[in-house]
């Protein structure tokens, strides 16, 4: 018959110190990669939530911003440009006033010519330029 020899539990050959260090390093690298994957996924979810929150805030703010921009471009903007032009014209005739204009960075040609502006009434004491 067959002789079954009981050799006992199979013993793995002992790993050398270098192989143990290599296995430890593999385990460490795998752990770090999994941790990096979890952290980057969490950060991406955070960025997505921030994007959605900011988009909602901007959607609520757009009507107000449109009103402010529209008001400036139709009312305050032309009035400010008209005032600056008047100040520059006044500065041409009064040399003492040039220091004030220079203080605020207003120079001849710094204000673009009016574009599709409604006719503004000149301020009292200032005459409209002759054409």
C-alpha cells in the first residue's frame, strides 16, 4: 500500500531581512496610495460642493449686479465722465487747477470721448462747448 508520510505542517522558508524590508515597503507604498486616493477624493467632493454653493450665490447676485451695471452705464457713468471732461476743460484755462487734476491722475486724453450719451445739461456757471 501507499505509505502516507505525515511530514507535519509545511513550513515556509524564513525570509531574509532584505525580503522582509521589501514586503514592509510594499505594504507602506500600498497604504500611502490608498490614503492618497481617499484624500484626493474627499478634496474633489469638497471642491464640487464649493463650486455648487458659489454658483448658487452668483445666481442670486446677478440681478442686483445687472441693475448696478445698468444704472452706472446709463446714469452715473455719463455724469461722471461729463464732470471729468468739464474739470479738464476748466483746468486748461486755470493753471492752478492743474495741480488738483494731477493729484487725481486726470490728464488730457485720459477720458474717452462720449459714446451714445444722452445730452447732458452743463452745470451752472459752465458753458457748453461750441461746435
